């Protein structure tokens, strides 16, 4: 039987939501061991002078605890 923990992270991208998700997962897996999944809690765009400049995702990342 395994036990998992969930942590919330936020990631941004100038390219799009998918790139923001990929950046967030890449950063999470660089820091956390046992990442097993994630779900997107929120999506947001940052608008400057009438144009979208960044895409942001807030995601819940789950990872299995060792031991």
C-alpha cells in the first residue's frame, strides 16, 4: 500500500497552456521523487496592452511518499 502527498504549484509560459503544464511538471520532477500525476486546478492568461503575454496554470501535483 502506498501513500501520496499533493502539492500545488503554479507555472507560466509565453507559448501556451500546454507549455506551462510541461514546465511545471518538469520543475516538479526535478525537485520531487515519485511524481505520479497532476490535475489542472486553474488556467489564467495575463493581458498587457490588450494582448495575451503569458499563460498560467495552477496545478495539484501528487507524488508517492517513500518509506
